[in-house]
C-alpha cells in the first residue's frame, strides 16, 4: 500500500508530469518526419492505402512486442493477460489502434496536412467532454475550456498562417480524420477506467499487438506489401514501433494517476514538435517561422491554465 502511495506521488508531481508528458509528445512529434522518411524508403505514395495501412500495422505489431517484452523484464515475469483483462484489451485495440489509425491513414490520403492537424487538435476538446460529461471522471470547468481553446488557437496559427486553408469537407477525407480523433479521445477515457483494475503496460502491449495484426491483415487484403529489404528500413520501423510502445505506455501511466484533461492538454505539443523536427530532419523550412513561436506561447498558456486547475 505504501509503495502504491509513493508511486502515485511521483506520477502526480507537477514537474514529473510536465517532463514526462513532453517526452511523450516529443516522441510522437518525431513520428511525423519518421512516417515521411518511411514512405520514401518503402516507396509508398499517398494513394496506396493498402501499403499505408500495412506500414502502420507492422509498426504497431512491433510496438506491442516491445511493450510486452520490456514489461516482462520490468515485472520479472512473463506478462500475460488475466481473464478479466481480455475485454479491456479488445476495447483499446479497436479504439486506440485499429479504428483510430485505419481512418487516419485513409483520411490523410484525401485531405491536407493542415486540415488534418487542426482536426486532430480537437482531440483535447473531445477527450475533455467525454471524460467530464459521459464518463463523469472529472468536472468540466471554465478554466479547462479556456486552456483548451488557447492550445487549439496555437495549432490553428502554426498550420494556417502561410499555408492556406479552405472550409471544404468530405467524408473520406476530413470526415475520416474526425472519426479517428473521436476514437482516440474515447480511448483516453477508457484507459483511465481500465487502469484501475488492469496493468497499463500489459494493456498497452497487447492492445498494440492485436490492433497491429488486424491492421496488417487489412493492409494485406487491400493489396499492400512491404518489399524493402534494406536493413535501415526495418531499423526505422523498429524506431516507429518504439515511439508507440514507449510514449503510449508512459502516457497510459500518466492517465492512470491524473485527470484526462490535465494530461490531454499536452497533446497540443505534438504538431509543434512535428513542425520543429520536420524542419531539423527534413529541412522543411517553410513550416518554421514567427507563427511557430506564437503557437508555442499559446499552447504553453493553454497547458498552464488547464493544469492550474489543480492548485
């Protein structure tokens, strides 16, 4: 009991939460240039949906194996699900991996990156309302809404200024990105619920494993094949798997001990890290400018306002 209390004190400490959440966002942000590099290595175009899905499925399959192996070493025993854990695993493999990324990868091929980033930023709002109004896990307050709005404005600024934007909407493009965003938001609330009775490392590993298998199977049925035999191509895939395994598992632990709104607010940092890392790795200079600085200020202000709620 004392050990659980000490663990909770660590994972609810403001400095720990901030640093660890930012680490997760940094890892997720590195996935943006990672995916672009992977598409180049495996010769995947924007219209090859089957290839995109099998690429994602392989990534999450590897992430699941990594999480289970690392978790087994950490627990000093093989990490196997209990009978009561299978339903939570199936829930999350459906919401967090299969549905979210199936709709995301199809939608990305039929809309712009600008629109996708803005729609994805709605995840924080949806997660907030789901946790507060549907799951009753916390109270909906004005500070949480204001903080979310500030962060969302930051994402709009970094994506719209200088890049152009229109209000067109299609089901297979923007609609699928929105479905992906809603699926991700619901998974956050379910993680919070399931973490009370299920080990989050085991939950993360097995939901990625089964979700990855389903996605890879869908990709194969759709005609996708990963044909590259270059060693560095699989090194990249393993890194992409590591991103998901490490970031999602740590994120799940944060959700276990903190309010969904407090942790979800940090997700506004994902596209900002993506822009900065794309500038550094891919030399996409057009994406970096004064709007990024303004966006960072707004996002940080939003995160501060939401987290100020706990004081």
